[in-house]
C-alpha cells in the first residue's frame, strides 16, 4: 500500500516538472516533436530507475551520519553527508556512461534513436534532483527508492509528452509573435502546473505528511495571519477588561 | 567602462539583455523558478551562482590545455561539485534558515545548465581573465531575471520585500489594505514563476524584434 501511495504521489503530486521544475532545460529544448520527447522521457525513466536506488545504497551505507558503523564501532560517529553532491553526481555520470556502452552493444537501433540525449542526461537536473529529494525525504527502503525513481521518471515523461503534443498543435495557432516558441511554452507549462495541483487532494485521507508542498506556502501565510489576528484580539480583550475595572 | 576594453565589457553586458542565459539561451531555468517566492532567496541564489560560475570558469580555463577531451564532462562536474559543496556549507553555517528554504536547489546548482554550458562554450577555449568576465556576465544576467521574478512574486504574494512589509499591515488594515487590497496568494505558488518568466520573455522579445522565433 505504501508503495502504491508513493508511486502515485511521485507521478502526480510531486511531479518533477510541475511541482519542483526539475529538468526544465531539456524539457523546453526537446519538446518540439512528440517522437523525440518520447525518446528522452524513456531515457530519463531508465536512468532514474538505476541511479536513485544506487545512490540510496551509497547514502545508507556510506554517507549518512553513523552510516559507517558496519565497518567498525570507531567509525560510527563519522558524518560524510557533505560529500553527497560529489558522490551522487559521480555515480550518475558513471552509470550514464555504462548505460550508453551497454545500449550501444545490445541494441544499436535504440542507441541511434536516443542519439545525443543519453550523455546529456547526466547533467539533467531531474536526475540529480531525484537523488537529492530521495535523500532529503529520507526514503526508508531500497524498494521504496526504486519505486520513487521509476515514479518520478514516469511523472517527467508524462510532462514532456504533454507539452510536446501541445507544442505540435499550437504551431498552427495565432500566437502573438513575441510569445512564439519559448514564451508560450512557459505560460502553458505554468497553466499545466496549476492543473496538476488539483491532484493534491488525492491521497490526503489520514496521512498528514502527504499534503503537497506547493500548498503549504499559502497555508503558512494564512496561519501567520490567523496568529496575528488572534494576538490582536487577545490584546484588545485585555484592554477592554482593564478599562472596565 | 574605463578599465575594460570594448570586447571585454561586451562579455559582461551582453548576457544582461540580448544574450540572457535564462530568456534567450534557455539555461538555468530549474532553480530560477522554484525558489523565487522570496526576494532574499533569489538574491542569495544569484550570489551563489556568481561565485560558482566566476571561479569555476577561471579554474576550467586554467586547466583547459591539460584536460583530456574524453573525460572533460567528469572534470567539469567535479570542479562544480566542489565549489557547490563550499557554497552549501557556508550557507548552512551563516544563513541556516535560508539554506532550509533553498534546500536541494543549492545542490542543483551543480547541474545548472548555465554553468556547464559556459564551461563548454567559453572557458574551454579562452583565457582565464576573459572566462572570468564571461562567468560574471552570465551570472549577473541570471541574477537579474531571478531578482525581477522574486521581486514581483514577493511583493504581490505577501506584500513584503526582503521580509519588510511595504504595502501596509494586512491584519491592522493599514496602508493599501485599508482600501480593500488583498495579497495575491497565488503568486506564492510555483506555477506563477513560470508565467512571470513567460511575460518577461514577451516584453523582451517585443522590444527587440530580432529575437523572435519562426
């Protein structure tokens, strides 16, 4: 059940493109045709599915505070988490290189259709972002990390597929000249992101932490306002009581 | 500018408008959108990118003749990752609240396409001084967009700038609020950043017809 929840959450509620804007550069650059968008999306799912669990293992057994205790008691106090960035990016770059070699050997046609995208994925913020969010949200098991990786990848894939399909259609629409291409894509993505926020209502039954982060900014503002009103009402009440005595 | 030659000052001024990394080169979008709900976060992020890009460009340019071509991406990643770790640790030490707001996006400076993009396009083929100027110019161009978006989002979204209320107090109903004005909470949500950048692109391209696509 937890797996199903995490899966849906990472596709719709914490969608990599619409909720946290990861991988926007390649999202904007590659979305002119649906066929190339599908290729890149598939590659992103593949790489995320491999690197997130791998980085989870790295985080669990080497980087976390106290993670090195399997080496011996004296290592239990080491905290190597400041090395996370460099180790994650090294794993990602290596895995992408490996995947490229394997794909070239076993499926030359897939290699040709992916073309330049595979090496570019190493520097796609979505991949590093997936690993960093996995670390900051403290995902608990390897299975959940794999689930999160695949789910996030599918979310990204959905997003780029949608924008590519829309961009293909609006080539024939009457977009103002200054907005054509990049400008209108930004605005449409913004509107889609607003649309995806509607998924925030899914999965909120019972579990407090499942509420999406995007809404919490507004909720915080409202809470602050309520606190201030409360404080003001209390002080007004005191003043009224004091003048009545 | 007195101390820089015409060509050199072009390196700094171009990315501020006509060759802006975000709106024209389409690089560095991810972090530009996610953290701009507060002006302070935008300013700190711009300074971080300035530091990483300026120094990174110089380091890569100094090493440009000894990096073997096959591993240059990995070398670039290591240089950037080291600089970003420094930035992250400095932020955690001196501005802890802010580093919590920026959370993973400080780490994502590593994959910020502007940095890798400028390394590949400029630092690998130019002298250290010119690479430094190019890095500063592009980071300033990035910073300008971030600050504009942050300015409008914070002003319209919470009525404050850098945490200081400027439109009056929403609870006491002073200033603008006494006329019935309400904060546009929508602006604090991340999709609005996309729409604000879209509008900036619209304005920029309307003024400079040469930038229009198709």
